[in-house]
C-alpha cells in the first residue's frame, strides 16, 4: 500500500527523502540478491541458467546518484552524531570543571574567613591581656589609696578606732575619746591601775581607757586584737561599753 493510498491522509516526500528511500530499497534488494545466490554455486550451462533481473537492478542502482546521496547522508549523519556526542562530553567536562573550581573557591573563602575569625579572636585576647596588665597596677594603686594609713601614735590610734566604730555602729567623737584617754591614762597604752577596787579584786584596769579584762572580753569589737593593751582594741571595746551604759563615750566625764 502506498502512502497516497491511505484513506483520509496525504503525505508528500521531498526529494531527499525520495532518494533515501530509493537508495535504501536498492541496498535492500542487493542484500537480498546476494543472500539468494551463493558465491560457491556451480555454474550451469548458459542455456540452462535462468536470467535474473535483480543483479542488473542492483548494479544499476549502486551507482546511481540516489544511492550515493543515501550513502553520503548516512556518513554525514554518523559524523554529526559523533560531533554531538563529543560536544556533549565537552560540555559535561566543562560543567564538572566549573563546579570543581567553584567548590575550591568556596572552600578557600571559608578558610580565609575562619583564619580571619581566629586572628581577630586572638587579637581580642591579647588586647584584653594587655588592658588587664595596664589596669592592674592602677587598680592596686587605687586600692592602696582607699586604704588609710594610720600613724602609730595617739592621734592615729583614735582615728583608726573611730573608723572601726563607724563601721560597727558605735557612737563617739574624736574629742570625747581623746578627753577620756588623757584623764584615764595620759595616752599610755600600757598603763595599769594597781590600787583601785578593781585591782584589789584581782582585775586591774588596763590600757588607754583603763578597761578591766571581763569588760574588754564582753565588749570586744570584731576585727580588732584580743590583746587588752592593744591601743585600738582597748579604745573600741571601751567605747562599745560606754555606748551601752551611757549612750556614748562623749557622755563620760569621770570614772566609769
């Protein structure tokens, strides 16, 4: 059945397609003919050998322009296919190379960023250490400046005792302490009364403010020495006792 004989459908073949069909048909006929006539067949007398039209057709078809065009078309298509495969492989290789280069660039950028972050962190640590080294002497100097230094004399003892008294909420003034100290011991921290009633009872009055041992122990101020002859400990214990009994050492004007 030809193409034109299909009901309701018409197809037109261009010249190249017609030539291709003709060439392929000729080649098919040639292949069929060669397969039908063995190469080693015994020759028969000329009169008995049937004459076949196929070889003649094949011979004539093989050299026709149509056959040559088909062959050339097949060769061209094969060459085009090879070129397309090579182009696809080349594009694939380029794409893989580009991806590899991009990954390498990203890894390098990441490495540089990590190195920069590490360097910045190390710089901050060094800067902090340097700042600490610089501020440490200043802080120590300020701490020393805040720590008062008291003279080792009556004036220094009274001032130190007043600071301790203020920290512990014990009332009293410089004048009140100085006045009672001068009356009781004339400023001698080792003074001892060996003749009054306390001495007769075995507990003589001692120190700057002439405190007996039981009173000193009862009114001792934390943070001071437990030595009754220590000037600051003696003053603060006596001031603590006077605050309890008289409201303040400032209110004491005689033996207490």
